[in-house]
């Protein structure tokens, strides 16, 4: 490459980074008008993924794409939402091919309540287990499990566990982990704290590839660098970490050392985030209206936009707008062809597929 071309390329990269990092003040204000009136170029397909015989879909918020670009991984809560997986009799982690056929499953007796899932660059499957196996009355079993981040091979072999089995409150870890993301260099980021109640944990933890603690940032609150339910994590092509700060109705964007770069409100109250290789941002809002009527006139659904500029370009509204509860997609992912998959807690539950018309 000539020196001239190198200079042009360097200038372009510098300009692109500057534009992506510049706060979009006209778009990202907390009191902005709801972004509800964008086109919906997608058709909704229900009943696509086929559970094993004798199993019906329960709650799921966990979905990610396989390295093959078209198969998906799902964490499913054993036909319900609270309790069944803790009995240790059913698998909770599934892989489906592009036609919705189950390829493999595992997790029996290991995952109590799958909440988030992330497939790293090597194909390993990371699961955030957001609850423990205590009985409803608080009685602890002989072997506590849950409140951990678990790393599995694609075949279901447990390779690593981060956090104390059964959970540990800060400064220990983990308690109610929400999501996990593994950066290209192997560093591990975990969003912790599912409750927005006073005294709850709300932070991001960073570990190296061996699971050794490096640092943490954040506390419960609504100010800069604070969180209320850091519910989902994603990373763009620049290596910026996007956090769905659900309880604060915003996305917070950080560098990998925890420096706050920007805060966006135009994608609404997000439970799930996914950024593809082209920096298209998919943001799932499963709670506006039915769970959080205080969030103005924002509608539930999936907003799609640009992770570099913050522009929202499309909106898939909840296919069941009269649903009451945590409706439509809570987890979201897109395959290499732009087909979107939404994981639903319920009362509907299961996976919906969204295909461009």
C-alpha cells in the first residue's frame, strides 16, 4: 500500500471513529419524543423452532447466533419461568439449525435459570445463570448452584465457571448475572444486577480469558456510569461495549476500560441488544407499556439502527400489542442473512422469527 493510500485510510478510520463517538445530542435525550413511527419491513413467523417431543416452550430471554451464521443457540427455562430447571431433570440449552430443527441440547442439572447467552469466536457457549436452586421457602439443597456464568464447549462440556455456586453479594460475585460478552482478545464482560430495588447490585465486571477478575465499574442509580438492571451487552466493530441499562431506559456505551463514551435513549427501554458485523444494532424492548407505563408513549418491539451513528431506521412493533406482561422479544439476534430471532419470556414464550418481506 502506498504512503498516500495509507494516509487516506488512516484519515478515514480517524474520521469514522470520531463520528461514531460524537454524542448525538439531537437523538439521545431522555425526554425525546417516542420513536414509534418507523417502517416495519419484516414478516413475523411463529412456531419456527421445534422443541423435542414432549417439551413445550417456556420462558426464554437468551438467544445468540452460531459461528456458522445461521444456526441459533437458545436458553429455555424448562417449560416455565421459575423453578423447573432447578430440579435438574431437563436440558435448558438448545441449538437449532436454519430450518428450526434441534441439533443438540445440554445443561441438565447445570443451568438453573438461563438468562443470557453468548457464543464466542471459537464457538464456545457462555450462559448467565440468573437464579439458584434454593426451594421456594429458601431452603438450601446440599449442593448450591446458580448465579454463575458458565462456559460450555459446543458439545456441552463445562469448561469454566465464574462466580460462587449459589451466588455471592458484592464485593463478591455473582448475584443475578444478566448477560456475558467475550471480546475478540478473550476478555470477559458480565452485566450483574437484575433488580432495581434499593441495595441491589448494578455493575459491569471484567475478567481475563482465564476467568481472573480484572476490574468493575458502576453502581445502582441513574447518573452517568450508574445502572439499573444492566440487562444485555453487545460490542461494535470499534470494540465499544454497549450496555442495555434497562431500568434507566437507555443504552450506555463504554470503552473496554469502563470509560463512558455516550448515552442513547432513542432505542427505548432495552432488554436485549445485538450488533452484527456491519454495525447494525438490534434493540429489543419487551417492557414499555405493559410493565413500565411510566415510559411515556413508547411502544414495545424491536428497533433497528446504526451502532456507529445512533440512527434508528426500522421498528418491528409487538405482534401482540394487547399482551400484558413481558411481551415480545426480550433477547434478540440476527443471522448473517439479516433474519431476526426474538426470545420471549412470556406470557407467550419461545422464539419468533422476523424475515424481510
